């Protein structure tokens, strides 16, 4: 791998798919057809992609020695020596500053979300990642911040329902990640990530079951709630519930039977049933909220 290619890989562009969460408020606020709002949402998406890559570089720089003991992470550019620590540090700082600079073109509260994202990552690495249960809430908070940032970028209020559904789904994904790590690393799990000593597969399976069931219930209640129907002038959103259930069930299947879950972006980019289901979901939401 050439040095520029290694540096690009260290930015983890595949994981930018997580930042698509910023576009959820645009879709559900019925502003997707507004060019100005769409432009601001996409600018916010770009800012968070840069911020996330800066964080990835910082994490890899701090964890490069431990990553060399991991069966997959040892192949990361910093752990493998494909790029230098200096190059990673300089690039990470530049990306962080650029992300903050882009935030100045959006409402001040969006910039606060970017700053909050950096603060959350610093807190996570400083100690939150070593606190059982708190660690998965910290990971989930990153997803919630993305959705809040998406709402602030287009200056719309975030609904209580969207906040609740995002939190539960994010907790589900964070716990699935822990489950995948436990399965992959087995007896060596605690050597690679100390907090994994506090978890077990049966415990995580129980927590995943609780969060997935809660997420489905919350979303189903949202689509049929009187205020939702009144806001959109239709109850069509209820037809997306089966697609949400299928999506969660498919992800649980991939976690339990195929050892996936550690990398949600891989599932999104490579699992065809998940891709088809997501396209159907977005198309159904568009039909429910935008067609008259």
C-alpha cells in the first residue's frame, strides 16, 4: 500500500456512512426538497466526516501498540507502520480544524455539536471506555449527537420521538459491537479491550434483546401517535414498521450467526438484504411524507 493510500485508509471512509444519521432530520422534517436545507445538511455531513476521521486517527495513534495484538486491527495503517505517528497527528489536527471551520458556515448550535462530539471522544478515551455500561452509552451518544447536529444544521427542532428512537437504536448497535468483539476475541478479549472483562455473551445478548425490542416499540408508537399523524397529515408512516423490524432482525442474525456487528458500515455496504431493505425504507418514508 502506498503512503497516500495508507493515509486514506486510516481516515476510515467506510465509516462515514454513520454520519448519514445527520440526514434523518432533513427527511423527517419534510425539508428534503428544499435546496437550501439540503445544502446545509450535506455541509454538516461533510463536517462530521472530517471530525470522525480526525478522531479515528487520534484513537489509532493512542492505541497502536494494543492494536498490534488484535487479529484485525493489527492491519490498520498506524499499527502496521504503513504511516508514521507524525503524519497521523498532523493530518488529524488539520481535519479537526477544518471540521470546526465548516461549522462556522452553519448555525452556532451545529458548531456546538461538533465541539461536543470532540469532547465526548476525549472523555471516552480518558475514562468512559473503562466504565461498564457507561461505555456503550458513550458510543450511543455519538449517534445521538449526529442526529441533533443534523437538526441544528437545518434549524428545525428535534422531536422527542426521533431522539428516543435514535438513542435506542444507537444502544443496540453499541451492544452488538461489544457482542462481536467478545465472539471474535474469545478468551483474549480483555487483553485487547479491558472493559470486555466486565461483559459476557449471555449478558450482552440480554441487553441487545431489551434495546432491540424497545427500539421497535418506540418506533411503532411514533408512527401511530396522534401528534405524528396530525403533523404529517397521514398515518402512512406505519407501513415502515415491518421494514424496521426486518432490519433489526437481519442485523441480529448477522451478529449471532455470522459474527458481524463489530462494523455496522460493513453490513450496510456489503449485505444485500440490508441494502434492499434500506432502499425500501427510504422510498416508503418518501411516499408517506412527501406524496399527496
